C-alpha cells in the first residue's frame, strides 16, 4: 500500500517540477516581450508551493516506508 502511495507521490512531484519549469519559461518569455508578469508570477508561486507540498509528502512516505522495513 505504501509503495503505491510513494509511486503516486513520485509522479506528482515529477509533474510539479515540469509545471514549475514551464511556468518559469512563460515568465521569461513574457518578460522578454515586455508584458505584464503579475498573473504569470502568481501562478508560478502557486506551482512552487504545490511542488514543495508534493516533495514533502513524497519524503514523508519514504520515511514511513523505511521505518516499516
């Protein structure tokens, strides 16, 4: 059961890394075009927060799994 949760947490963390990377690219593109960055930066901040949560959850599951082995 924990292994399945860990696999899901790993996927979520990997997807979040991708979202953050893409949003950083979008912010850079908007900046290069001289466009308003506020909403893009706000979304980036949300993605970064979610990434931190996914990593924390993944690490918590890893520790729980290690304690049971």
